[in-house]
């Protein structure tokens, strides 16, 4: 297949009609609709302050990964030393 035959085949594919025509209601909607630009626009500002960039470690560097099971795996100790501690709790 030469280049011009391939171009003609693509051109005829683009002119195909839909297999099922639109209903009158859909045609009314399309006749009133204006085109919308769906081009991608990067609005992140270079991801400098992106809310989903991740956590920071104690030095402010990104890359911190939160371990939600850390306290379950390593529970802190809990003890009541004297009655003064107990009175503060209640």
C-alpha cells in the first residue's frame, strides 16, 4: 500500500457516519452546546506546594512515608506512678 492509498483510507474512515443516529433530544442539546477546550494545563506551579506531594521528615525534606500501624506495633508504655497521677486522670 503506497502513501496516497493509506491517506485515502484514513480520510474515508474519518467520514464514517455513526451506526445509530442521535435522538431529537440529543440533537437539541448538541446544537446549543459550545465547544470546550480539554487541553491539559499544568496548574501545579511545579509541585512546590502540592497538597499530595507527601509528608516531610523532621528536617523538612519530602519523602516521609507515614506508617499508620507504628503505634500498634510499638505501643508506648503507660504507667500510673502514684495517686497524684491517678487523680489527674479522673
